[in-house]
C-alpha cells in the first residue's frame, strides 16, 4: 500500500501560500502529511515516542525551510528528505547519549539493555484477536523490531522506503542524496540481513 | 550458421539479483535466465520465497494511529490551530 498522498494542483497552491506565511495553508499541509511522516518515523525507529518527536521536529524544520523548497522536486520527496535526516540525527544523538551512559555504567551505574532505547510499542488495535493470537503477534512484533533495529540506520531507511513504503529506487536515491546503485546495494544488504535474522520464522 | 548461446546463471548471481531487483520486472536475457534458473533450483526459489515473506511481514505490519494528544502537541509546537 502506498502511504503517500498523491500530489495535486491544490498541494502546490498550499505550498505557495504557506511560503507566503499563510498559517491556514501550512496547517492544511501538516494535516495532509502528518500520518505519513509519523508512520514512516515509526517504521524506522519502532518506537511511538520517538516517532512523535520525529514528527514534531520534521514539521518544525519544514516550517523553517519552506523558503528553500524550490518546487523542482515533489513536495513529498522534499518532506521525506527532512524526515530521514531527522531519523539519522536522532540516531546519532542516541549514540552519543549511549556512549555517555556507558561511561556512567563503567562507574557503576545501571544501563538499559536496549541499544536503541526502544520500548515495546503498545498492542495495536488490529492485532487484538484471541489471547493466543495476541501472544504470537507480540512475539512476531518483537522479532521484527529486534531484527530491523540491528540494521545500520542507512540500510534501515532504504529498506523502509523501498520495501515497506513502496518508493522507487530513483525516488529513494533523491531522498537520500545517493546514487541509484548505492540505494540498491544498501537494499540488498538490508534484505539479506533481515532474511538471515528472521530465517527461523520464515524458513519454508 | 551461428547458434545463439544460451545464457546460464549460477546460484550466487541469482542470490544477488533477487536481493537487488526483486520487484523490478526486467526482461533482459539475464533476467529470463534467472527466472529459468529459479524454476529448476529449489535452493534459490526457497531463498526467494523467504525473502518475499520477510518483506511481506514488514509491509503488512500495523502502524499505530496518530493519537489526538500527539497531534495536539504537534500543532501546539507549530503554533497552529487544528
């Protein structure tokens, strides 16, 4: 399923008005893309709180940088560039925090076991069936979380853009400012890694 | 008379192909050779099936809905009316 709202003429009008300071137009753009940005951030960081922070940071950046959007790329491509940058920035920030915590741990303090700082996301409505199904779904969700969180962030973002969101290699390359072969190479490594991580679960 | 050489592929080429171009329906001679290889090689076709399952698992996973409180925080940070 493609999660992006398809661009319309109305969208370019909204962008034009928002650039001129029209708050109503900017609000409409936020409404249009908030679920897309939140969903993408959640698929990458696997954590609702981090996805909510990324959502907020992304639209704050969009507001600040709207003047720099020249309309040559699709608005959605530009938006994805900002949200992927935010995901990468958050990852770097967490790495620094983890390093600081490790130093504290060396001095005798306790450190959380999860390297991503991820907490299990709450049971989702669509998973709620029988208690047994819920157990299986929870187990699967944890497996999927663990596997994807072990991927380097650049490969994880490529995998989500290409295989989960259904973006083309060309669009992923534009979003990530990489060449198409570089996108394909990261995608190949991500797919192989995830298949190995989940081998026991998917083996036929 | 020149005979047309049949293109054959090895399992490692197939593995690279299916991991790089899984959803690109290309129709080159090499792609046709790979498709043919997949029909006769159970190892490669199993790996392809496993890979497709992994992708399907992530693709069909539910994403939590944006809650009203998260949306409220967003609009408040942006100083916008909802």
